[in-house]
């Protein structure tokens, strides 16, 4: 898919098969960071191409392709990544900041600039000046977009910790109830005399197991709180 300034912005939805996780958020943040780096690299090599540096034009085009691919992946989702998956990202890309439009306009300008440089067009200097001028505002937008991914990653991690703490709390409650049942069973077995001997062994084992579960839960809870 090619992105051009005249094409309307898309409003993609999160891919249903993608499950958000720490690894997914890490990949999104890295890709957003790559988009920042490649945007500035496009400008640098466009300037070098205008000065006649050998291979600079091709490097600029290759970098622009990487920049475009990163943006498409972040907005539309592919390679196991979800695209725009929350209202905060939708607002950043299609709301007041118009992140998607800013990026698409930059891509179109970069393509026009490189074409003008290669054909030695009289428009090349003006286009290059405009490309350089847009570099800093674009970087501000890309930084803001990356910040949204980082904030969503933190929120997701906090939610995961809370869910784990709730789950561990439920397991701890069940283990406590099982321990009480095992204790009562031991009492009943003791009163039953020789007949309840085997039952007493089973009840004792249950008590030990629930005690181990309790210890594991305490360790897991302590680790989640310290994280």
C-alpha cells in the first residue's frame, strides 16, 4: 500500500486475532522509535542527494520505504501487531493532532523532493527546504505518538499485575478453605480410630499441599507488588 497526501485517512480497527502482551507493546514501541529515526534519516540523505553524494538518493528512498512500512504497520496492523487498538491512539492519529495525516503528507513531500532532485527540477531546492522545515514538527508528532504507546504499555502492565493479584487472592482463599476441610477431615479420621487411618493420611497430605499453595501464592503476590 502506498501512502500519498491526497489519499483519505483510514480508520482501522484492531485485528481480532492479536492479543496485547508485553512483547507486543515492546514491538510497537520499538517500531514507533524506528519511525522517528528513519524520518530524520530521510531528510539527511535527501540533503546529501541534492549535493550529489553517490548513492544518497537510493539510501533516502530505501529509508523512506522503511518509514512508510513502519507507519502502515502501526496504523493498520500486520506481522502480529494490532494497528490502532485504543481510543487514545485513534485520537492521536485521526483527532486533533492528525498524526496519520502529518506522516502521510511528509511521505508525499519526500517522494516529490527526491523525484525533483533526480530529475534536476527547478522545484528541487524549494521542495528540499520544505522537507527540512517539516522535519522538526514531524519529530514532535512522532515523539507524541511514541509516548501514547509507552503510556498504554504501562497501563496494560498495571492491569495485568492487578489481575494476577486478584487471581492469587482467589487461589489463596480456596487453599485456605481446602486446608480447613482437610483439618476437619483429620479430626473425623482420628475419631474413627483404626478405620479412619488411611483417610487421615490423605487428609494430612491435603493439609501439606494447601500449605505449599499458600506459600507459592505469597511469593507470587510479593513479586507482583515489587514489580
